[in-house]
C-alpha cells in the first residue's frame, strides 16, 4: 500500500500519551468533546469540535504533523499538512483514554 500522506514514514508508536485527558483542558478547567494524541510526542489534546481545539493548537505551536484518535475503539490518524485522514493496517493497537 502506498503511504497515505507524506508524513506516514515519520510515525512513532513508542510515545506514551501525556495523560488520560486533554492536558490544557485539565489545567484550565475546560471541557473537551473527543481526544487526540500527537504521534510525535504523545501530547493529548482535544478535538476541533471541542471549544478550545488544543490538538490543533499543539500542531500550530510545534509543527508536529500527525495525530491519532485517543477514543476507545478508534484507530484513525489525521495529517494536518496533507489534510488527510487514514488508517494503517500494520499499526499497533491505538491507546485510548478510559
């Protein structure tokens, strides 16, 4: 299978999620809708349906290109620069919050 985006070769699966919820929402006392994990560093941030959109903010601050869903039963990825969602057949099981 061809790479789904230009950044697929850079994916790391050895990063630990930074916590069980959005780092900034927990710090600030705000709420999230869904969670995403940065595949470069493990930062857990809230999705774009959440009021604060911390996962996208993390991408903007760091340039880290790919996030993965941190929701139970979901294993998809999103590449910000290439604006593409994808799944990988050979990816290890996705971690999720409880």
